[in-house]
C-alpha cells in the first residue's frame, strides 16, 4: 500500500500527525534563541609580539619558531599563519570549528606563559586577541614630533582619542609608544644629614603609608630604589606632605628633604614612523 493511499484512507490519523508537526514547529519558533545581528564566534586568536630592535630573521628564529612549535602541539589546531617584520610578529592561531573559544583562549594564554622563560627577556609585550569576524580592520595613526615632550604628545593623543571616540563605528582606541608615568622622589642628602634622617627611614615610611605611587622610585646619587606601594593617594601634594620625622615639637615633611614630581620611565624602546620620533 502506497503512503498516499494510506493517508487518504486514514485521514483522521494523517490530520493528527499534521497538527502535531505544526504545533511542534510553532513551539520551536517561539522558544528559539533570537538575536538582532548576532555576532558569529570564530575559533581563532591573533598573537602580537613586539620585540624592538629585532630583525625579521631574529624574530623568526628566537620568537616565532618556538611559539609555532608549541602551538602545533595543542589539540584541535587547524592552522597557524605568521607574518614577521622588523621588531614585530603577528601570528594567527586558528582552531577547528566547534571548540569552546573561551577554553582555547585560556589554553593559548597558558602556553605563552610557559614559553616566556625561553623567549628573549627584552621582548616589550605579547598580546593575545580574540578574532571577531565583524571587527577585522585596524587603522593606525602616528603623531610625529622631534621636539615635543612625551607629556605634550600624550596630551595631543588624548585629544585625538576623544574626537575618534565620537565615531560610532570605532570599537576600541588605544595609544602607546611613550613611557608610562611614574613618581620620582629625589632626596637632598645634605639636608637629611643635617636633620639626621636615614634614607631607609624615608623608604620604610613611604611603604608603610600605603601610598598609591605607580611604579615610582627614589634616586640617591647614582642609586635608584624602587618604591612599590598601594593605597589611595590622589595627588603629588599628598605625597609631599608625608611626615618623615617628628620630635621636639618639630614635624618634617617629605617636601622639605626631597623633590617630588611626575616623570616618565626611562625609555626601553624607540617608536619611529618613517624615521621620525612618534607615538601611535
């Protein structure tokens, strides 16, 4: 007996089956996850290694080859594509579709952490970014000046960043290429000797006060003492008014025995655009 003949003769049964399928379709439609312009998830990551001063051959031998060898040992790897130029290497690590992207991202981070002890110690930075199919364009601008200070360049970069943030199609804006700011404390040793204030006492007091000094240091002649503290200091004035000694009715503040100012870390790399000093 043919299906069509059976369906006609048993139309009640056929109608029940049809209504069941129809109701199942309506139920699935109402409960199906929906999203407006959903963003597809691509199982790939971009690893950017910045190694100032390294030639392409050095980048390949000392950085890219060890990293590629390590990544190829991971499971579910589809392909690895590397691009190398002076001082920079960009590696696309692509996994097979169907893997958990967040788990694989953590896997790549762990692998790089394990590798870092075998990579050159003067690598400036290693970034790992998730690949988004809807966010693939990168536009880089350089602010060039041979005479402006880093503070002036940073100020201009912030102004430009403020204007660029008004463009809705730009998702993320970063500026880099200049040293990070830090607090510098330069002690007056002769004044400290007159007041009988040991250098170690000043250092211990600063650390005990829980000051919020980002990556600062104390310069004593040719020696530099790092100050790593944490807390909620909000200005240089509060740091200057730290009490370093008290006695006989006299209170001595840090500003009386030292110069406190914001400065930049010593340059560990140079940024150039077509041979000109720049920030990006």
